[in-house]
């Protein structure tokens, strides 16, 4: 693909990798509005000027990820190649009119249709924008509080190869809760889908600090943001993505990997 411009709209919460230490999955739109997934990225090891934010245009050299059959999946040509941050699309008063031009070209409203496209080996859709007809709830469930011993052991193996003058890299803390939306599509089908957005995890940690370690209060803050604010007062869409291992195996292989939440606007404002 060579040098490619991508408007970043998705950054997932960091995970430990067997091969690359800690990785972040990012995704966004090319200039023609088509989706592209960029994985793997050792995001937190990038120089500060390369650590792009959402809705920033970046440019990097991409090649098809041959270990991933999903058509949107590409990888950097090398881990040490530079990433150029070219500029940002601002929220323009929360209407997000410019962002809408790239994000809302194709919006799904029927979950069965989206899953069918994912399972169709010709189409194999693995990234999509989805508009829930109704958001019913936003919940949290407790999960394992630490990375498994195997994953931590892999991480420590990487550090064996650091030189004495290299700064010790600390892996991102594992979230002790998983957060999920409960929602309906246009046919009334109800789904519960986990959200893996980096911003969700960061909101939890920031709230936990603010509440001096009170996890209940921190989780309530996350729920308030996504349910009371985004779902109740914004024009909410989900960025949906499949995981490679569950794409063809899972009944519903999609996770929510981000949200698009501009303010509601009238049809007149679009023009």
C-alpha cells in the first residue's frame, strides 16, 4: 500500500502480546472513506510526536497483514518506521460536521445483517459503524485484576534484553472491570457488547484516583459518561470491530471499539 493517510478514530485499551510486549489496535478511515485496521502498533513506545490522538490524520507505510484474513487489516512495514501526524479534524462546536463526512458514509442499524456480512467469506466485514435504535443500559462486571502469570512472564523476558541505560518500560495496568452496552437494533434485537476503547479505561483510572480508590464510584462515573451523557444527550454511534480469533467462530464476533458521539443536529445544519 505504501504511504497511506489515515484518520484515526479507534484506539483500543493496551494488551500484552506474546511477540511484541504491549500492543494497541488502532483503526480509522482512508481519504476515500474506507476502513483500515493498523495492527500491531507499539504505541506507548513511540516518540511523543508520533503518539497520535483520535481524529488526527497520520501517514505511515502500510502493508497487508498476511497473518490476518480480514480485508481491513494492515500492519506497519516495520515497527521502527516513523509515523507522521499531519493534522487534526476539530470538533467544530460538538457538531462534528467534518468528522461526519468520513465516519457516517455507511451506517448499520441491523445487527443480524452486520454479523452475516462478517461471516460471509467474500465480504468479511470486520469494522463498521453501527447506530443503536435504543440504548437500554451500560453495565460493569468484575474480571481478573491482573495479567496472567504467563503474560507477565513474557513481558519480563522482553526486559531481559534492555540495556542498563534504557528506561524500564511498565506495562499498562489491567482493568479490573469490563464495561458493556445493552442496546437494541432496528428490529428490536437486544445485544450486550463489551467496549474496549482506551478512553473507557482511562476514564475509570482517572475517576478511581479522583474518588481515592472507591471502585464503585469510579464505575458509576464511567456509566454516567456513556449512558447519561453519550446515550441520552448525544447522537451516539458505535465503532464495531471483530477479534481475529472469534471472527468466524463467535456467534457475534463484534466488540465496541469506540464511540462516535456528536451533538444532535437538524437536517438544515448539515447543509
